[in-house]
C-alpha cells in the first residue's frame, strides 16, 4: 500500500466549525480514515482528518503561498496607503 500523505494527528485545541460535505466526499473521507487506520493501527474519526487535509492542501498550494507572502510584505514607505 502506498504511503499516505497524512501521518499521526497532533493533539491541538480545536475551533468548532460546522459544515456540510457532499456524500461522495464523506465516503472518501471515511475510506481514507480506514486506510490510515490500517497503516497506523490507530482508529481515526474521519471528521478529524478534515483539518490536517486542509492544512496540507494550503501548505502545498503555490498560489496561496505567493498571495500570503504578498499580503505579509511590509509596504514601502511604511504608510497605510
């Protein structure tokens, strides 16, 4: 079986977010949790995968990284606009 992109989940204080997922995405999330459980030997609630998956997606999105760097770059002259 190929190595999954997600590993052990960190124990961090969560922020509650309520959202709805399309049924096919939920099925895939459940399947991913099952695959991760087989690989790690640790049963994981599929909902707990959403945050690390989003974090991984944002960390590897070059367009987002570029936009984020641009928004954190100090402006020339130090003024507000």
